[in-house]
C-alpha cells in the first residue's frame, strides 16, 4: 500500500505539472484578437459620431463666453480708467475686441484698441459667428456695444450662432452694463 500511495502522488504531481505547462502555452488566437479589435473600432466610431452635437454646443457656449468676457472687460476698463470703451464685433475676422477712447497730442479723440491680454482681438471658435446685434432705437445695425465711464451701456442683444442655425443671445443691461447669456433659441 505505501507504494501505491507514492505512485498516486507521483501521478497527481505529473498531472498538475502537465496542466501548468498547458497554461503557460495557452493564449488567444489571431482570430480572437481580430474580433476584439473590430468590436473596439465599432464602439469608438459610435462614440465619435455621438460627440458631434456635444462639441458643436461646446463651441457655441465658448463663443458666448468670449463675448461676455469682452463685454465685462470693456465695462471694467471704462470704470477703472474713467473713459468710454467699445466692444467691436468684426465679422470679416470673426473676432471680438475692446477699444478705448484716447485723446491724441493734437487734441483729437480716437478709439484705440486696448492692448492688454483681455482686451486684444480674440477670434471666435470655428463655426461660430455674431449673427445680429440689436439695440432699441437704433435703426441700422451697429457692430459695437459702448460703455460709459460709469459702466453704463446702451441696451443691446447680441445673437451668437453656429453653422447649424442654433443661436444664443447675450443681453446687456443699459443701467448696470452687466451682461448675461440667454436661453437657446431656434432649436
């Protein structure tokens, strides 16, 4: 009997050693790897396609925030420097910039671009444009919004649009000069 025990032990050890060798050489076939890769490609393409509207909405929000930022900076600059400022909307360059009133040595007053990082010419995101600027009492469209040395402004509504026709409105309060992004329109 002792020999049979030893024999069984040896046999069971050989069987476990054999299983260990098989597990070392076990792996995936090329077909299995290709199937996994194809599934990953299909899933990633679905994600990329579904991200289009999200990215477009993100660019529209970013464009609105750029307009609000320029308006807030122009208001702040006007109050701090006790001067008149304007936010100019340039459709040719698809950009926004801040200009301030300055008196030249000749005594002539001109609107000069503000050269600080916040006031410089900033391009709107790709596909975003200033569609319309409306001011009560102004018949023709002016491409700027002005601020007085007290931070007041004319009441204005700036419509920012993307390529697909989705728009948001940035409104400027006449008394306080503060601005806010309105709800989405044209959806």
